[in-house]
């Protein structure tokens, strides 16, 4: 009995940590898809870049972990803006095939680019001493880093949801996702909104990639390897939804952890079955708009 | 009273708290010239979507020539002669004008699923489509991509496609919308000369057009039928003036 | 006079044009001109069939898919497993591959084609990934990561041995490609094929003219799967090897690249894009595989930005 409880606890804990990472990375993709009507298959590149930046900053520059995280998020956010302005913008609301081909091409380039800059091997994340090891809470001990991941993720998600609900920026985002033409006609500068939203989404992805570097290993093939996970979270959550992907991420994160724990030879098979089942039941995703 | 060409009984649609069609009772008589008017957002296009099957009703019944079609998919309703045009032109953009109409005639004839014979072999279909183009004065542009045509002429192609389907009931959703007044004359002509055995329902904002073409008018406001009757009665009705015509006077 | 000329021109679009003989002449010429490259040539021909299958579903019907490799791999493993377990007859192996792939296409299509856009794209990827995982799991049967070993393909009609120089393989692939091309060409010019273009151009309109859209999409998806399965079987039989990578995202992605280089939805884009890509890959990717991905990615970006119609599109522009 104790073993089962322990297993359930492990799955829940690690599943939650994975869910946090998946959500932070995928929420930007959901909004980009919902607001700009843009299928960005290169979204994983931002997460990958975040992972590379944080590991490089820590390893080569000796930057302390919290600063490195911040650096990763900001660098990726800043670098994403020119991509949006110069490249993606032309394809908004356009032919889906164009968007797919363009962003797959960018993803391919990212594989080569990452290999060129950082080499073909994966970059492990060395968490700082105060986050290594376990945190003993008496009744249970939890791995410190994963606990931090969950807490940090929860804080970020809360901050995100609050700002979407309470700030003017958040209101504009919600309006634009809901009905772009209407938002434009009430005077929202959608051009700047796209840029800001894209930057925020990419920055969050970078942060997610950085925080989750030990769950989704940082290596040159990252963007293509994990693409399917991000797409699943977004589609199951509901395109354009901000909360939806969170619940999808929980579902996927826990299921994936459980299946890796209980039936590892099957790989991600059960995730796929789950995805098909959910989308058969609700083709627009859990929180998708009708 | 003969069977109406189209009839809705208690047609209702709501999205949560928002009701877009409120238990609508509607009759379109055989060979009718009927107009559906109402302020913006009244639910006119929604009504057409419900009737044609593009939208599922929350409740109510739809009858075509007396037969219940409420559960039929859109394509099946078209096969029975219920045809619509779109408010915002929906054509096969990069295809030629002729091909746009040919596709419709081909589907009507049940040939659309044929895999192994070239489409060009079905001469009768192509010639019928071409004859329609000639009737509408579109013959010279037959092979041009339809998105290179002037907007008014694109609206004509919409109607040509609809006629290519041999409709019994034709729903025209704002046929003259967005068309420069110089080009709308041809559209009005075409509508006036439609065969009398087709029951016609026009959604329009252009009151001149409505009063010229319609024998009966239904006024829809916020999903509910406000009043229905012959043009004179509608024009004289104070409620209509308040809600709809009155808005124009205030503007 | 003008009127009937217009109708004539329209009704004759399916007639054969002399230029259409060019790819076949080129293929036969290549046989004699490059005798040491026939194995590569056979692969190119089989891959053209793969690209044709993708063009049908993507270029004509407008179904954006990243999972064509599922059908390719299914056909390959079917033919491969048959040949590895005592039934090496190539033609029946080919047909079996097509059938299995078609079945997977039909079943998965019924489930996933109700969705559109990003969701559909993701689901095509999911189906391919599921197949990948299943084949990987069944490594006792399929060889898993190491690939399928022990294929023994028999002589075609008992007459033609698959020789080391690739002569038989080349003609085998050429003839299969030719027959399939005839079929695809027919389909594309048929009322069904034209209705697919209608579905691509305006699906709303297609519903409104009474076309059974879902059924048409399912049919083309299944046909495309069968053709992709055939091409996978061809590769398996001519190289006597099947790898897990046949089912991967890479394979699905590169067929899209090859198509867009040649021109999507033009039937002949495959005939231009596939040889260009594969010959270039043969030359350059061994120099530095990493850089290969970079240049291919860059090429895709540039093509989408400046030459969206591919090589065929550029020809069009120069003609005007």
C-alpha cells in the first residue's frame, strides 16, 4: 500500500513539474495561433534557446542561477521580436501551408545553428547548490529542484493569469484573441499588440525551456523532437485559450510521467491515444471556442 | 393553403445566454418573392445558416416542401433544392469563372465523385454552365480566375452558381452588398428575372431593392420576428419605423 | 465562334501535352547516361511516387499533413516483413504494402479528418508517431532501432533478378511510377480531382453546392496513403532494408520540402523537386550533415518568401 501511495506521489509530483514546463513553453504558441492565426512550428526553438542561454551563462560566465534564468527569458524575448516583425508578420491569417513550410525551415536551421554554436551534445543543467539534493519536509522528502520548478511555475502561471485578467494589456490580448477585427475597430493597436504578445510568449517559452532543461534535454534537435508535445498541449487545451493549455499540460504531463514510470517500453504511445480520445470528444480542445 | 416551399417552426438557437434565433415561425410560399430585413445583428444570416444546415438549431423544426429536414446535413439539403448565396462572396478564388459554375452543375448531376473519366468529357455540364454565364453576361470572362473580376461581377457568379444547382428555394444573402451602384443594376435585373417557380428569400439592407422585389416582408429584430406582411403594411408599421427605419432617420 | 472555342479550351485541359513525355525520356536517358548511379536513380523514382502521393493530398486537396511517413513506413514494413518471412514476391509485396497503408490511411482518416488546421496537422503527426512507437515496441518483429534485417526479395516474374548494379530496381521503380502517375493524372483531371481543388479553394462553398466534402477528403487521403505505401514498399524491396526512420518526422518533412522546391499542386513539382533535392543531398550532405540541414532550412524559408510556386512557378513567371 505504501508503495502504491509512494508511486502515485512520485507520478503526481513529477507530472506536475513536467506540466509546468510544458505549459510555460506552450502558452505562447496557443496565443500566437489564436490571435495571429499563425502556425509556428518553430516555437520550440525559443524554448531550446532559453535552455542553451541559461546553461551557457551559468557554465561559462558563472552567472548565478536566478539571473541566468532572467537572462534567458529576456534574451529570447528580445530575439523573438525581430523574427515576428520581419518574417512572421507577412503570413498572419494566410495560407497554412506557407506557415508550416516557413517555420519548419526555421526549425531545421535551428538544429544546424545550435550544433554550430554549442556542439552536438546535450547541455545538462547544473542547478545551484541550494537547489540540489532533496528538501526534507518530514513526512516526505522532495527533490529540491523539481520542487522549485513547481513553485516557480505556479507563481508564474498565477502572475500570468492575473495579468491577463486584471491589466489593460491582458484585456487587449483577450479582445484580440476573441475577435481581431472588432479589437482593431475599437482602436487597439494590433500591430504592437502582436509584437508584445509574441515577445511575452517567446520569453515564457525561453523561461520554460531554461527551467525545464533537466526534463526536456537541451540538445540541437530539441525543436523538432518536442514539437509534438507542444502541439498536443495547445490543441488539447484549445487554440487561443490561455487557461486551456494549463489543464492540457497537467493531463499530458501526468499521463506521460505515469506511462514512463509504469510502461516505459511504450514510449509516448499513451499520450497519443489520450490526445486522439480527447479530440474525438472535443474537436476544438478542452477549452476551445465553438 | 398549399404546402409552403420552406417553413420553420419554433426555430431556436442560443449560445449560452445569448439567443440569436428566438422560436422563429416562418413561411416561404411556393414561388414567393419574400424579403427578410432587420437591423444589423438581428440574426438574418444566422437564420439562413440554421435553415441551410450550416448551424445546428437548439430547438425547432425546418421543413422543405413539407418534408422535415431539421436533421439533414447541409449537402443533403442542397440536393433537395435548398440553395443559398453568401453575404461575403465565397467563390473558388483561383479557379476560372466557368469552372466555378461547372463544379456546381457537376455536383448537382451527381458526377462530382467520378474518379477516372476526365471532367472535360462531360460536355453537357460544361455547356450548361457556360449558358448560365452567357445569360449573366459573364461569357467573355469565362476563363479568367474569378478573383480577378470586379466585385459586382463576382456577386453575379455567386448567383450563377446558385442557379446552376437548380434550386427550388433560393436564399440570397445581401446579393447587392458591397457592390458599386453602377454594377448593381445587372444584379437586380437578374433577380427580377428569376424563374417564377423558384421560391425566393432575399436578405437585404437596400430598402429600394426590397420594396421593388418583395411581395412579402419579414422583419427580424434580435432573433425574433417583429412583424410580417406585405410591403405597404410593413412600411406603415410604426414599430418597424422605430426599430429599423427609424434608425436611419436618426442617423 | 469565340464561345465554343472557350468551351473547347476548357474541356480539353486533360489532353496530353508533348512536354509530358519529357520526364520519361529523361529517366530512360539517365539509365544509359549514368549506369553507376542506378541505385540512387531507383530511390529517386520511388521517392517521386512518395512526393506525388503527398502532392495529391496536400497540393490538390489542401490537407496539410506532417504524417505521410506513416503510410510510407507502413508500406515499407509490410513489404519488408513479407520478404523477411518467406514471401519475397515483389509485386504482391508491393500491393500488400499499398493495401496496409491504405487501411491505415482510411482508419486514421475517419478519425482525424473531422478536424482542421493546426489540430489536424498535429493529429497527422500523432498517427505517424503512434506507428513509430508501435513498430519500435515490436522490435522482436521489426528489428526496432537496428532496422529490419533478412529481407530476401525474389525475382520479378521469375525473370528479373535484383542485381547489384540496380538495373532491375531502376526499371521496376520506373514502371511502377509510370503506372501510378497515369492513375494520379487521371484522378487529378477527373470531376473528383476538380472537386478536391474546390475543397482547397473554398470549403464553405463546396458544402454549399452539395458536395460530400468529408467523404471526398477521406477518399483522397486513402488513395494518397496507398501510393505512399507503394513507394515505401519500393524502397524496401530495392534496398532490402527498412529502418525506423522511414516513419519519422524527418521523412514527412523532407517530402514537403521536395514538393515545394518543384511546385505544389502542379503534378510535376514532384518530378522536379525530388531529383534536385536527392541529387544535391547525395553530393553535399556527406560533406557536413549538419550544414545540410541549415541550407535546406534556409532554402525552404527563401522559397516560401520569394518563390512560393517553386521551380514550376518560376517557369510561369518567365513565360509571361
